[in-house]
C-alpha cells in the first residue's frame, strides 16, 4: 500500500531578522510532539507516508528543505544555487529535480518537489487540481497538509480531495492536516469532507429519492437507522409504498429520539422534512405527495407511476365512485373495478383527456412503448413538454383534498 502526503511550502516571514524560519513544537493527535519549522517532515514520519510531494511556488522556502529542519550535507553547489533562486523568487523545476533525490535518500522515501502556479486565476486553479491528482497517481491513500500554503490554497486542496473521491473512489483520503501557528496543535480538518459527504447524500436523495447515501453515513453510529433507510429505498424503488412508509416512519422515530452527530445534525431537519409525506392522512394523499415530489426532481417515471396510482386510489376511496374502505384500497380487484366504473361513466372531457394522457405516459415511460395519441407524442418530445403534461394532468386528476 502506498500512502502519499502532499504538502504545501510557503514563504513565511523571517524570525527576528536572523534568517531563520520560526520553529514550533507541533503536537499530534496521539500526544506525539516534534519540533520543526516545516510540518511536512514530522507529519510524514507520523503518518508513515512512503511518498512526500511538496508543492510550492518559485518563491517558496525551498532552501529550508535542505538547510533548516534536516541536517543534510553534500551537493553544495546546487544548494547554494537554490538559495540564490529563492532570494530572487526564481526557483526552477529543473533545479528541484536535481535536488529531490538527495532529499529522498535522506528521508528514505519517494520525494517529488513541484513548482505550482499561484493559482489565483481559474486556469491556474485547474492546473493545480490536475497536479494534485497526478501526485496521488498509483497511491492507495492520500493525506494533504495545508499548513504552509498561501491562504487560498486550502480551499483548492479541499476541492481537489472532493474531486479525487469522485474520479478515484478507490483512493482513501486519510486526512486534511493543519498545524496551528500559536499552539502548534496539528488538526485533522476531515470534518470538511464529512460535511461534503452529507451534501452529496442529501443531493442524491433529492434527485433520486434514494436514502442509501445517508444510510452509509449513519451506519457506524446507528445500524438500526441505516437498516430502515436502506429498506425504505428498496421498497420505494419497487413501488411498495406501504412497506416504504413503515420503514421511513421507523427512521423518523429514531431521528426524533436522538440527534445525529457531526455534520448530520445540521442536515437532520431537512431530512425529517423530506420524510414528512408519511404523515399524510390517506394513501391517496401520500401517493399524490410522492408524485409531486418526483416531478419536482424531474423523475418522470416515478411521477407518472405515483400519479396514476394516486388517481386510482382516489377513485377507490371517493364517495362518487363507491367509497371503498381503506382495507380494500390496495386490492387489485377493487382498483380495477373502480377504473372500469370510471371509464364506463360519462366524464368531463378535461378529466377524461387528463386520465388518458397520464395512462399513456405511464405506459411509455414504464415499458418504452410507442406513444399513442398526439398529446402523448408531443409530451415526450422534450423535457419541458413532459413536465408540463404531467403537471397539467396532476392538477386535473389529483386535487389537494379528496371528496
């Protein structure tokens, strides 16, 4: 397994005018302490990383890597030339390539020294993201130290970590490290990544109605909650609304009884609100809510399925069509009987056209059938047309209150 540490090299102020960089007693999370000016060296030792990649600009403190914390000897001419280039802020990649093997031999690990742009412009920022991805090439684990970089670089480092987790999901991000200037305390800022995980999971839920991403995040702290969330996702995906509702109600009860930890607590109210459809009084209203929510996130297949089933449920339960009891609502024979009665009676043209269009769209989206009728053909011509057609059908067939 290869663990890569990427660290940034800055250009701090000289201390007391004596040409030395400020040293700190860095305090690591397990109580270990190390005195250094450049956190990258003791952090690499503590993490036991086998690759050290140092990023810095042409004016960064490159000479300190060879003259400060480490007692490196030899190669005097190249090191002297490096000091002159640092003073002029003109360090070249060629110079660093010549010196990197010396540092690698001293540290007994792979060392890469890379000149980066200041990354204040969009093009340079993209270049830096590519360089960070390249630094982790072939590694299994990645840690990033943002202690000494320019103040805007930590934001880019976090962005790079998020990008890498998408394009290289097998790469484990071990931490985002920062050494505090005053106390020397070394912090792991991986809570930023955890917050991003919650954002991604909530976005996935918003787009797909899928709770699996949230279940992954709560698994370690509450396996029972994770189970109900996954079960709800499965039953919703198979359109088993009753079973899905039961699991979501159980999940809501657990969430109300105990707050989530970390970033999850921030998103808990939003999650509870999204689950509130289970509190609707009747099956019809729950199906209607699901249809409208699906349409809101452009999930047209689920919108058409939930919408059509909601209308049939309305037919079964409404007094004008016979008013069956709740126990009979989901019986196939009862639902078919209600549809037969509806089709045999004289309906207003608006209601009949909306019903016919919704049924055709459900069949097209569920089975890939060729659209029947001009209205259905026009609806599937574009996303805007389909959204409008479903919305119009829902407005006519799914009133907010049942009769």
